[in-house]
C-alpha cells in the first residue's frame, strides 16, 4: 500500500490545533508548541496568573509569545502545494509525473499513469485499464447492493410480521383478561384478592413478552438503519469519479462483505399461564365425598349459600305439625285431669307415681319448640362449619392454578 500523501502530512503540520486551519502569524510558547497569535491570545484572555498550553496542558506564569518566521514560510509553501494538488486532482493527473491517470493498480488500489506502470514500484503489480477496472468494480458493487436490498426487504417484512403478532398478542391477552374477569366474578368475595393477583401475573407475563418484543424491534431498527447506511454508502461510492471510486474500493468491498448481522429472533407469544379452571383428580374425589356427606341441593352451580338445608326455613310445615301435635297432647291431658271424678281422693303416693309416670312420658315425647329451636341452632352451626370447609376447597382451585404446590396440602 502506498504511503500517506506528503501534501496532506504537510498540511497537518502547518495547521493550528485550535482553529484547525493554516497558521496565521504563528507564535511559539515556552513549551515549544505553535499556535496562531489570535487563537492563543483569545484562549488566554480569561486567565490572569496561570496560562496553560492548549495542547500539552503545561501552565506558565507569564505570556511569552515568540514569532516563528520559519513556520510562517512553511505555511505558505504548504498552501501552494495544496493548491497544486487540487489542480492535479481536478485535471485527473498524476501528482508525481503530471501524466493522465489511465491505469489502475490492483495491488495498491489506486489510479496510476503510464510512467508509474513502468516504474519499479508497480512493475510486478497487476495493472488494468482504468475503464475496465471501473466497469468490473461497478458490477461487483451492483451485485452486493442487490443482496443488501434483498436483506433489507426481508428484514422489514419480518418486522411487519412481528408487529402484527404483537397486536394479536394484545388482543388475545384482552380476551383472556375478560374471560378471567367473568370466571372470578362468579366466585365468592374471598376470591377477589386472588383474582387481582392472577390478573397482575397475567399482565406481568404480557409485559415481559412485549418487553422482549420491543427489544427485538429495537434491534431490528438498528439493523435496518445499518443496512440503509451501508446501502447509502455503496450508492455514494458508485456515483464517485473513477479515481475516487477505485480508491480503496477493494478494501471497502471486503469490509462490507465481512459485515455480519444478527439472526432475527422470533419472540414466542405463547402465554405460559392458563386461564381455564380445572379441578385436580384428588380434589374432585374430596369434593364428591363431601357432597355426599353434606347432602347438597344443586351442587356448585347455584350460589354456595343455598347448598345446605336450613330445617327452620326449608321444612316449616313439618315443624309446625310437631308443634300442633304437642299442643293437642297438652290439651288432652288437661281435659282428662279436669273430668276425672276421683282426682281429689288420690293419695300422696299415687300422685308421686303419677308424677313419675308423667316425667317418663315427657321424656318419650318429641322435642318441644324451645328444645327444637336449640337443636336447629346447633345444626345451623354445623352447616356453617361445613359451608366454610367447602368454600375453602372451592377456593383451592384457582389458588392451585397460581401455585401448584398448594395441592400438596390436599
């Protein structure tokens, strides 16, 4: 590869590090660095005691500016060389021999003249006419450009598909959210807290998937931008003049061909958390056994509060009949005692025997209203205990969906 252009190296040495242009009235400070007089003066005008060098940061106590005449002369020479170099480039002439650039050196990747071709530097190199080299590299650029455009088209198509999947994911999530609302609305008030936990978990699942998809979209955007930038760079390269186009074109092509893009990641939109309520087999067995013992009315479909019978509410006719029977028995006994002729002549022993017989008879009689009400209250208490136990079992189902380890407690 050819060495750097001496004219460009000279321009760098003749430029001020502050204004980045050719030196104007160059001066040298105590550390040996050179600057334009106006540039260093403007830089130091805010300092009163310490005056740092803008290049090496060394500080000085005084402003000591020494004019550099030799550097000023070198700047003038550099300007003239730069103007000459610009003229040669505009006329497409060799800077060394001032001959027309008609050939292209494949080894050095630059245009050369006929004299350069015969020189020792290029004698063993592969040299072709510049028109043929331009045509050859244009074909290579065209093929590479078509490949990149196809890659961009596939990338944009994939991006569109992912965006559509994201919308479908949102729609499916909304449908499942509504279904969850409906399912949990039928449960007891105790399930409200569990419902919120479930919906929050589902929402977090959606956010995680959408976050991964957004990250994937960002990566796709970056790759799209890189491809567009590469296409623009190649298009710009294709439109350059012959000598500019062929300059470093082989290295550029090699660099472009080595560029690798990450394989597009397909983000799964499958929701891991199911919304269907299903009883495990072990829990089904417990529920069936409990239903047989508690004698449910209509299973789980009606409200849970109606699944137990209340003897006072659900069988009023039967209880009323027992009360009427007890009342009639008391009336008969009263009537018999009032109409018995010898009841005043009974001895004290006979009275005690009658009392004992009446006590035994009362023990054999059905429960009175008061004792029946007490037993009904006890039955209600047992029913409430059974109701609570089954409500816990029924609550276990959605909890087991959220945390399967709870089934071990069954």
